C-alpha cells in the first residue's frame, strides 16, 4: 500500500459532510486541516494511522463485548482524521446542553418530591411510574446541593441540512469520556503542527473538573474529601474507563466488597483499617447499589449505603433514581419539561418521536416499520433497535410482535440521514456516519466539556455507531475562534 491520495476523489455525497461543503471544498473551520493533510508526503497519513493504533494497543485502551465468542476485550477502533466543530456552532450547543441538564435536574427533584409536573398533566403519571429507571425507594431523597445528575452524556446527531438534534439523554452512568481523553492525547502526537495551529479548545482538564465537582458535593467540610469510584469489577465493559478515571483523578477504585457501612457511615477497607468515604462516584446501576433496598441478590453493592445516603453521611454521583430522566419514552416529553420548568423553548430540538404506548401512534409505527428507527425504551449500546430501511421483512415482523407485547417499552423515530466524516478505508477516504456525545458536569455550575466522543459507524452505510455494534471513534476538535 503506497499511500493515500489524500482527498482527491472524496465525495461528500448527499449527506451533510463535517469536513467538506462539496468535493474539493473544505468548510471554513476545516480548511487549515485539509491543507495540512494534503501537504503530507504520500504514505504519511497511513503511517500515522498505524502509529496511533499501536499507541492505543500499547495503552490497553479497550472495551468488552458481552457474548462475543472471539474474546471479550477489543481495541477501540480509532480514525485519526478529527471531527471539527466551529466556535459559533459550539456556543449554541453549549447553551442548549446547559438548558437541558438544568431542566432535567428540576424534573428529577420534582418527580421524587411534590410531582407537580405529573399533577399538572404535563408528563403522565403511568409513564413515570412504569419506567425501569424510576425507583419508589428514592422518593424524598435530598441529594447534596439538590443536584441529581452530576455527569451526563447527551447524544447529538446532525441531519442532512446540518441541524443538530438531541438523540437521547444518558443520566445514569454515561461512559466513553476516557476515549475522549485518550483520543486527544494521541491526536496531539499524531498531528502536532496541525493541532497547535488550529486553536483547538482543551479537554485535558476533565479529570480535575470531575474531581472538583465530586469534592463540591461532599457532605463534609474537609478540604480533601475521600472520593471512591465504585466499579462492578474487571469484567464490566467499561472497566478500562473506571480504572483510567481513578488513576487520572486520584480517586480510590473500589468494588462493593471493599466498602462497608459502619456506625452509620460508609467506610473503605484498607490495610490501615476502616477509612470513611465521603463521596461515591458510582458506575453500577442503582438496582445493584444496595441489596437492602433494591435487588436482594446483588453482590455488587454495599448493604446499608442508601440509609447512609438518606441521612446525608455520604454523597453519591449520579444520584440513585436519575434513570427515569433518560428513559427513551420520557425523552419525548423533554421539550415540555424544559417549557414547564424554565419557560423556554428547547435550544436543541428533539427528533420527532412516536410513543408506542399511545394506540394511534403505535398503529402508525406498525404500519411504517420499514421507514422508522424503533428503539426499546431502556436498552443501550445499540441493542433492542430496528433500523427500518436496513431491516428484513422477518426482522420487522419480529419487532412488530415485540411492540404489540409491550408497547410501553418502544418508541420510533424517522430515519435521520446522519452527517458523515471522512475515514481512512484502505488507501483512500470514504464517508461514514457519525454522532456526537459531549459530557456535562453539574456542580458549582454546569460545565460542558469543549469536545466529546464522536462515534463513527465504520460499516459502510450503517447508521449504528455503538462500539458494541462495530463502531469506532474520532477526536473532536472544538475551535476557539
């Protein structure tokens, strides 16, 4: 393989291309990048791609695929051509994400207290109470600083016209930020001159911002609260990220068996005896968090931790119960939630959504499965989903049966022509569909990290970007001017 012929012959096609307005015409924010890449000698881009992949391998940047017979651990696929977001675009996205997180936090606090939004018939009671993310045991909880969702990953997509939409909210324990940080470190080494000339905003301070936020919600006045990251353990698909974040922040990485509630406080078992824990950054679902309150068969959690939390003796991020706000059926009501609490229209709109729990909307979905994307309300990772235009008759019939059996658990949306980015395929570039997950921290203020995880559907023509479904990632460059 001699080398890439750069961008000659690259066709953006009918989709919104993140790098090119038309063949041979880079967008304003990507012009410098395109010029620098085109100036590289033949073969240099492929050499740098190979070096980046080796760096990922050497650093052990992996994820796990459950049920994969060929080995669970995978090196996360990475394409070195960055995705660029211009400063004016980022300003609007940042405002929209802050607005959304503010409203959802108010919604969570209301749902677990006075339930005004339910009593005012803005969000149906049965929708909330039937959500797998709603836990009656969380009623009346008062998280420190009245913050429920401290770390959020909001998935965005851009359509054929170049407009951004919110695809879904992730308020339980969103993953992927470790890849954002690893991708950036590798890209800085891969294209140092291009990076320094492009005025790219930094993402490297995420670990320190995360730790500052966790310190802020500590129930103690200590200048150095004891913060732990609670992981399900080595076999979890995101364990690399858990260990990475613990190492980067100085948090103690613990499993449930490392913690105990003693004298009403959560304490960690150490070689020096029991040490009080002030803040738990949980990366396990709340149903596994405390076997005395949730699943009695859980071996992952800490018996009694919820009682300590209720008494204000420990802080937990994200707060138990936040999953009701990222239920995909509740998602359809987020524009109304924003209007109800803030008196504002959403800055970033939702994708139009059909709720199969509504008989009329369900009929429409069942009659148009070949045109729609159908999702299970509480699945993630690209599972439980039907992409109608790419489906077979048999798959549609199977999904129709699932919808009829449990309509509450399904939503449908029109198929969005996701924007594309150039990726390296063999010895040339081809367009592949992408989405975007920025990360938001909610502490003293709401902070949107100026970057995020651009996920790429590496299979030609695929709209499914999840790593578990064959997707990869790119570094995301948010320009400062």
